[in-house]
């Protein structure tokens, strides 16, 4: 599992979402989400915006969550409280 996959998976699992459910919410294909998670495809700005709208946080927060060091992210992820729509 890549670092990106761990980070996106953590965000969506905090909201008890499957990959399929999260892809539907973001209005993208499950295949695209899978590629983002596996770091095989760059996440477009529009998808970052959709994530920020869903999680009710700024795009900067989503971007930071996807790019901070894995060790710091895993520590923060355990205590994160995301209020999704």
C-alpha cells in the first residue's frame, strides 16, 4: 500500500466510506479513485475541491493531509475528527 493510498483511505475510512461510495460522492469513477490512491494518477484540482467540500475543510487542509509525512499523518489520522456531509 503506497503512502497516498494510506492517506486517502484513512480520510474516507474516518467517514466509514468504501472506495465505491467515496468515488460516487466525488462524482468520479472508482477506477480513477483507485489510481489516485495508488499514486498512479495525479489528483486534479477539481477533485481536491470536491474532497474539501465533502469534508467541510479548505483545499489546503486536504492537500496537506495528502502530502505530509506518513508518520505524522498516521499519528494525526488516529485522532482526526472529520465532519463529513
